[in-house]
């Protein structure tokens, strides 16, 4: 009797903590969208990930270090690191997402993914060096911010949305339909690849 009562109490605690986490996560989504005016930490689709890994393996097999610019909970960063063997830095400016990403990295043994809590554009503008590949899944209306940091990468690959004012080296159809961006419309699942665009 006492034993099952104790388990019941543990269950209630776990449920309570889970509810608090969901509440904070929802608040972060609202804060991200309404206050920061950026797309919330929503992970990209499996089709994007498959197409991205195929693209990197085919055209950039020697790439060693990449950055996920706006990494959310790190799904894309972990998948690309696993699929290509690259070391990936995931930069994210939302605290709960960074925290969840670090826990998931630990639980999945993603030792080649490192999360950085920072504004990605500020961090990269001040970074003195060049990465092999930058990946950005930021949503419509955000990619203009990539312009000033293009020189920090040999290759930049954006998901769904082009970088205004730049001509992509390749456009890849990632299949699987489109992403519906709330209030903005539907964008086909595509990758836009920019080689040496900041030089
Ligand atoms: C659509 S999500 C993509 C998440 C991740 N790349 C994936 O596909 O799994 C976009 C992410 O970019 C982050 N973000 C937007 N602007 C940012 C900035 N200036 N610095 C860091 N992260 C940013 C958002 O908080 C969000 O988590």
C-alpha cells in the first residue's frame, strides 16, 4: 500500500514538472514570435534533413565544421552531424530551447554538437574565422540578416526561403510538399545553396 502510494506521489511530481516545462515552452514560443519577431523553435521536416545530408555528402564531402544558425532544440544539428560526421555548432537565442537541446544532445550521445546561447548574427559577425557550412532554417523575412555574415562560411544552405539579393548556386527540391508559415503563406520544401557568396 505504502509502496504504491509512493509511486503515485512520484508520478504526480513527474506530471507536475512536465506541465511546468510545457507551460514554459509555450511561453517561449509566444515570446519568440510576438516580442522577438522571429519564427519559434520548430524543427524542420525529415525530408529537409535527408536532402541536406545528401547535398553535403555529394558536394562537400570534406566539410568538417558547420553552424546551424538558429538551432532550436538541435534536431537539425544532431541529424546533420550524425549523417555527415561534421562537428556542428548550434546557435540559438531562446533559453528553454538551448536547455532542451543540451539535454537531448546528452541523452542521444551527440558529442559532435555544441550549443551556443547567443544571438547568432551578433556572434557570427564578431567571429574571427570561417566555417565550412552554415545552415539556416529561419522562415520568411529573416534571411536578409544572413547577408552581412556570408563571408564567415564557404557555403550557406537555407531551407525553404532564399537570401534576398543573392543568386543561389543550386536550388534543391527536398520533396514532401511545403511548409505553411503562419500568416505568410506556403513555401515548397527546398534548399538554396550559396557557395562563397560573401567573398
Ligand atoms: C524554424 S526554427 C529552426 C530550428 C532548427 N534549425 C531545426 O531545424 O531543427 C528557427 C530557430 O531560429 C532561432 N533564431 C531566430 N533568430 C535567431 C537569432 N538572431 N539568434 C539565434 N537564434 C535565432 C529561433 O529561436 C528558432 O529556434
